[in-house]
C-alpha cells in the first residue's frame, strides 16, 4: 500500500481555517485520497475523499496537488468539536481492494 | 437506524479466557471489518468479510477468529486471551468501494 506522511500534531484557534497537509509521493493512478477523523473515545468517521479534482462537502474541502503527490484537508472554520485525530489514507478503488490502512494521523487541537 | 453497534462496550479478561465480540449493522452492507487500536497508534485490520459466509485475514490476524453467519453480524473471537490483546476494538461496515462506517468500539483489558 502507498504510504502517507502527516504531521503528528497541529493547533488552531476556534473559528479560524485549518489546513491539514498530507504527503503521498508514491501514490498510484488508481489511489483515491480519503480522509477520516477520530473524535476522542469514538470510532473513526468519514470526512471526504477525492481522486484528482478538489472536492467540497458540508464538513470540509480537499485540495489535491496537480501531481497528486500531496493533498490538504481544509476545515473552513474550526470549532471545538473538530478537535480530533485526522487520518489521510490512500485507497485503491481498482480491483478488489476495499481495505483502509491507517497511519498515526494528525492530532488537531482547537483553542477557544 | 442504529448504524454499527458493538457489544460489549468494555470487558476485563484473565489470561487464557475466551470471549466473543459482536458487531451488528443495519445498513445492509456487504463488507464488514474488525480493527484494533493500541495507544497512540492508528487502526490495524484484524479480519474482514466481503459477504455472508466469507472471511479473510487482515494485517494482524493471529490469535483471533471471526465468523459471518448472518449478513448483519460479524463476530470476533479470542480463544485464549493474552495481555498483548489488550486494546480497543472497532468494527466497521461498508458497501462496495464505499465509505466505512465505524462502531463505537469495545475496550478490552486482559490481565
């Protein structure tokens, strides 16, 4: 599985935008970039995913570099409830690979 | 619509005891997964299932067995618990190549 690299931790202030980076230099053509987050004492939850184009949903935006070797998860206005571990995961949508491989993720702290 | 539920929420076992963790989903998903999460680590896949009656090994299958007798249930068994199996266990389910939905987790302590 292609690997991702994320900072161990980041800090933000409430109501400010947050940009969470992810490097994936060995990404293959069929790998989608998925983001999940894990709130304290809960199971992970899906945030967003994309292949080449930038994506937006009600939770966040995903900006993907033109060469696809990096991506950024954008929370437009962080709230205290966004404090969580954010995981950037590459998932091959080709063939029969439906597994997620989690790294250590980025621990986001949101200050009031 | 409860999503993914896990039973029990917390359990303490002695070394050598056995137990079964139950995962249930009401979303009619074909795929189900069992992960474990150790402190400060990401989740690691133990076993998964691509449909009723099927199971397959994940990244860390040793010491665990699974069964998928009904589409909505996925059971994880520990035949002889060891302290190294102290962890938080998460179950997830998904449709084909779709988002995975996770349960709330089961905290297991093996003494």
